[in-house]
C-alpha cells in the first residue's frame, strides 16, 4: 500500500457506447514512498493527474471485456526533510505514470455488476533523477450497484511489485470505495469502474 489514504475525483466522457475518456485528480497521504530510491514514511504529500481511456474489446451476451490505458504525472515530496522544524526545504520528485490492462464486467442484473481484471501500472521518476520507481501486476476485483443516475462501488487490487534497483515495494494492495454520478440522464451508464487504485 503506497498511501495511508487518498481522495480521487474523476470526470468521464463517453465518446461512444464502448469508449470512455476522462481525467482523474488524486491527492493522498503517503504511507511508504521513495524519492531517488530513498524511502520516506508517514509524512509528505502526493498528488497526481491522469488521463484514462477505456474501450470495449469484446462482448458475449452481457459479459464485456474492456481494455484500459492510463497516462499521467505524479508529484510527491517531503516538507522539511532535515526535520529542523524550519520548513526551509522540500525534497520532492516528479514521475510519469502509466497503466495498461484488461477489465471484465459481469452483470448479474440491471443494477448489479461484478468486475475482475489485471493491470500493469508503473511509475518512472523524471526528477530529481531518472529511475524506474515502481512496476507491478495488479489483480482486480469489485462490485458496482446502480441506483437511477448513480453507481456505488467497492474495488480491491493486489499484486507483486519491483523497481528502484530493488529498493521499492515488493507488494502493493489497495481498497477503494466511492460513487459515480451520471451528469447526462439520457446517456448510457456502464457500471464498470476503472478508477485507479
């Protein structure tokens, strides 16, 4: 787990019935992260912005297979890294984020759908150094429940990780809960949730 907690806000636009594009803003309280392969724990800040694209690859009856691609930037740092209580410096980094994967949506009714999948997220530090900070394989599972123009969801993901010359996390996991609101009542509303974990 990279963060103690994180808050995410997303906006999606359906280009067609099978293709969605969006923007995600995320801010969290770091649990255990790295800058230039040097760890910091339970201090600092982390913020990211990403553009996800989800596209339907196949459909068999009501079961749908989607592809996911996400690209973004992450900013993180520690204020007062020398711990002299002066807040006179910031130890920070910028990283490119990416993720590709497959998500399977299995509706069990018009209002409830289960999903599963696998994604391959990575973070590549751009500054202060160049470093493959983290790469992992994440196995996903979750459920979404729809009510009129909203959908409530609970998702989880876990899997092995590597990077930072062996100094990074060896295992990542996350649990996410939230809701989605359809802003255009006449538009189609998929229960698939592709928010990053």
